[in-house]
C-alpha cells in the first residue's frame, strides 16, 4: 500500500511566532519531522505551507513543497482539512499520515507501529496520545478515504496509540518549546 506523509506547517503561529522554523538544538524544528518521515520510508512526503521559508526548506531536503491556499492557512482550519487538500493534489495513495511540524522527539517505531494498527484493525484513523489519552501532538494515520469522506478524527472506531511520555511535548506555548528542548537533552535524543 502506498503511503503519503503530510507535514502541515502554517506560517502564522500566534503564540510562538515562526514556530515551525524556530531553531531547535541547531536546526529548524520542522526538519526533525521531515527527517523522521524520510527514515520511515513513505512513498512521498509533502510539506504544506503558506510560508516561503518552510517550502524552501522542504525543497532543500528533497521533499515535496505544496503552497497552501490562503483559505487553508487560517488558524481555525484543522489538519484534516489541510490533509484533504493535499490528497486532492496527490492521488494514488492508500494511507496518509499527518506528522506535526513540531514533533522533534517522534519515533520511527511509533510511526510504523501505528501504521500497522491502522491496517490490521482496519479503523478510520490511529492517532498518537500521551499516557493520559490526550493528543500527543505528533502524528496520526488514516486511510485516504477517511480523509476524503470527512470522517471525524474523534469518531468511535478511532484508535489511540500511546507514545512513551518521555517523548511527548505538545508544543503550543514558549514554555512548551523550552520544556521540549530540555526533554530532548534529558532523553538523550541529541545523541541518536
């Protein structure tokens, strides 16, 4: 089955200006998500952004940049809508995985295990959560049909994939960003 990685990277972060391109231990934070997607062996990786800097970085890292239309770059537009927009430009895939641009501690093992769960259990989506069952802010997998038919991510058949809490830091505020930087060092991820 063909799989597409979608990395949504809107330019207008309010709480952390320039969040997706902010340096995280020496490189733009989005680069960690791109590198993880490349290691996971997706058939194609697309960075969807309205920000030229993100699109330029994507191209320099040999992944596909897709300029996001203005109507998909508003704060209230969710990642499922963005994914559907991307999938409408890139047909021929069976599975898609939305990988958040600010997930520097994402695990290739988690990405592949969640994909396996999606396929084996044949559910609409599998998304990453912390040890309390809350969104881990890392990724979610879905069948292309689930995205295209607007099946909700919080539906009854959706599976929550638990991520090791030492890898979870949903980055929404400057304090979250600082905490993630500490966790990255404390967890030894900088040595990998």
